[in-house]
C-alpha cells in the first residue's frame, strides 16, 4: 500500500469547491477533491 500526500483536501465538488481547487492548483498546491456523489455539482 502506498501513501498519498496532498497539501489541501477540498470537500465538495460544487462550483465553490472546484474554483478553490483550481485556484490552489494554479499556485502549485497539491489538491484532492472529494465528492459524496458520483457526479460533480
């Protein structure tokens, strides 16, 4: 089993969560987005 590392975990893949993830990633932050449903939004 390999460990994974993220700087930030965003909970929710709605508009705000995705915007935050994109902004952070654009600044070199390792981001993981988690969503409860099988689709975003």
